[in-house]
């Protein structure tokens, strides 16, 4: 039997006109998808006979014509905008929560996280304070991966099995910490489809960006031309390595500012 490759889509906050965003700097807004675009993307999947599923669903069966839908950060738009659209289409999804953001402007509250879970969606952990995990010492890494898991489990009253890496920063130490903490999977920002044979502690994901056109989205969810996106990222990573994380972020903010002005 052919091993089916499933794309894991990565979303962040969704923008509803007239409603303030959790953050609004250009680097953040690049990942904020407009609500009508998100709706069109989900409806396109359904029209084509595809189904949006959670990470846990995917692990259960890497099925043809399925795409895993994931959201990072725990924004309020998860519950207010994404959930109703997904439910209308009978799709599922995994929402990764940054526990330290709960209750902050634009983010879910503890009771809203329970509400999402109660609607049948899968909840995962996206650290406590959203640092780049690869920059942390052992104590801080443990807090962000293991203690954040316990925190979220206490809020939900049930186990949390899935983790996603803030800013996509990932290495072997992160995988070890997640394994020790008892996670079943770690989702990264490595641009790749996942197969039943893929390492569960290093699952690829493909970001849907604000600028993702309908044409690009059609290639994306089917896993077409991912090599091209990978190449762009490799070039970016090379620059990042040359500069270090903080200089890179600084440079990026200057470049994005110039572009948007
Ligand atoms: Zn994040």
C-alpha cells in the first residue's frame, strides 16, 4: 500500500476587519491570514473532496485527501473565527496554545481554551513564553516544554500530547525535552509532508501566510512544489546563521518596515 504524505498547514491569528490584532508589527502580520481568505481556503478543500483533520487524527491514519490544520499561539481568533468555519465544514484541527499568553489581549482565556476543547478540537502546547527554544539553557527549556504541558493539562483537565515550536526553532535538544516531557509529537516549521514513517518528534509543517494566493494554496495543501519553498527558507536560514537570531530579527524588522512604507 502506498504511504500517503499529509501536509500539515500552519496558521496563526486570523484577521477580522475592525478588530485589533494581538500584535501588529510587519513580521507578525505576514503570518496573519485574513478571515475571508481562510474561509475560501477551507471551502476550497471541501469542494475538492478534501478533509481538514487534527494532528492526532492524522497519526491514526495517514489518509488520502486529508490535510492537517494547525494554529499556533492561542489567539482569540481560534475560537471566534476559525472554529465556527471548521465546524460548518465538519473539519477538525489542532490548536497549539502558548500558556503564558492566555488572557492577554487578542489571546484566548483559560475558559475559552476549555471551550475549544469542548467543541471537539485538539489542543496542543506551544510553550509557556514563546522563546526560541534553541537559545535556552536546560532549566528554561524544561519550563517551556514540560512545565507548560502540565499547566495546559491542568487547565484542560486532560492530557496534552502535541507540541509545536515557537518561531520554528528546533534541534535535537528540543526533541529530547519533548520526549522526556511525554509528548507524542513535535511540529516544526520544516517544509515537508509527513508520512506514517516520519519521525513523530520532527513533523514538518507548511505556513499559510497573509500573502499566500489561492493558486499557491492549491499547490500547498497537495504538497506540490514544496522544494521551492524549502529553497527560499534555506537561503534565509543561511543569512540567519551568519547574523545570529537577534541581529537577524533586527535586520528583518528594518527590511519589512522599508517594504511596507
Ligand atoms: Zn508562535
